[in-house]
């Protein structure tokens, strides 16, 4: 069973590259990530739920990354075959 090709349009509708017709399309999302940094040392500050400073751990970084991916600010499409890149889309 073959997927019917429909080139991506200016509204982001479709499933293939408008240049080469390839189905190898990636979506590049940009998510908001808020970071608190010390002004003098430029080190990131991590705090627990009570507001106390804590040491950075891999688990903390993974949780922060996952929590930042709830609402995309913008995205674009990119063809992995020919390199075509769409315009930015915003919600």
C-alpha cells in the first residue's frame, strides 16, 4: 500500500517535499525553555520546589527538557533528500 503524495503547501498541509517529491520530511520544532543564570558566573541555577538551590543532575536536565516540550513556539519543515526548508510556522 503506497501513501498518496501531496506536496507541502504554504499552510503546512501535505506530506512530501514540493521540490523533489520525497517523503523524507523532518519537522523542526522550537520550544520555550526558561533558564535562570547567575549574572556574574554565568552558571545555571537549579532550584527544587521549595526554591532551594540544588546540584545539577542528568535526571533534572532530562525532566526539564521533557517539560519544555508542551507548546511549540514555531516550527518548519525540511527535506532530508534535497535540503529544501520551508518558511517558519507559528501557532
